[in-house]
C-alpha cells in the first residue's frame, strides 16, 4: 500500500464502505459518528480518525495526524465538503486537510462517487442529507431493489509546488466534471421519493 490522500464527494454513510472495499483506507469522519449505533462501531474498526467539526484547533490536530498516517504509508480518505450532498451537487472543498498531503509529500487521489438504481439511473436511496435520520436512510437503501455504486478514480495529483487551496480546487474541478456539475455551479435535480 502506498500513501495517498483520497478525496471524494460525500453522498452517504455507504461511501466509507465502498471506498474501504477498493482502497483499504483509513477515514476522517465527524466525531458524532463515533456515537452512532452500529455505524460508530464499524467506523472504529476502520481505524477512523475523528474530527470535531467547526473547531480550528481540532482541524490543526487532524492535519498533523493525517500527515503522520500518510508518512507511515497509509491511505487516508477525506470528504473535503465536510458534509453530504444529494449526489447531484458538489459543495465547496475545504482545503485544510490537503495540507497533510503537502506535509507528507503524498499524492492526492480524487474520486467521484455516484449511486445508481437497477436501470442505471441516479438513485436517491443512499442520499443522507439534511434532517434524514440514519434509520430512515438505511430503510431507503434496504427498499431499493438494486443499487450500485460507481467510484471513478482520477489521475493522482502531486502535492509538490502547489498550495492546499490549489489541490482542493483541482480535486473539486475533476470530481465536478465526472459528476456533470459545472465549475462553481450547483446543479440540483429532483428525485421522486
């Protein structure tokens, strides 16, 4: 395994499982996940690094911790939007944890995540946004007759000679192109419930 900072758009709690299956990585997740029934236990088994969202002090701690993990050869997954979207939009990429790749001289690997139903159309089933509960999200996933995930891996980005902001912008641009979300635009598509 070679060190990589894997950055992806974030749609669902399923994202961690999909990326873990193909990348064998550690994850950065909000600290609240640790206390979630079932999912918190699984996150701990993934050797997840937990961050207190909205805390600059904890972001600095996490940047150091991720750089250390990368320096030890780990792959670490970050969802730089800091929240989930409906899969048809792409939020701003927060650049703070991209500094970990620069500090560790580890490549950044962008990944576009998309979920599809049995017909190959975008599926709203795994979407976990707003005040959707984990239980409601799990129930939607279970009711979906067929569900697949597409993980599209882009070209690795070198952290040498660039800023964390540039790495964040390049990653976001590439993922946005894969998802069909224009530069800077927020595209919304309505799904039937």
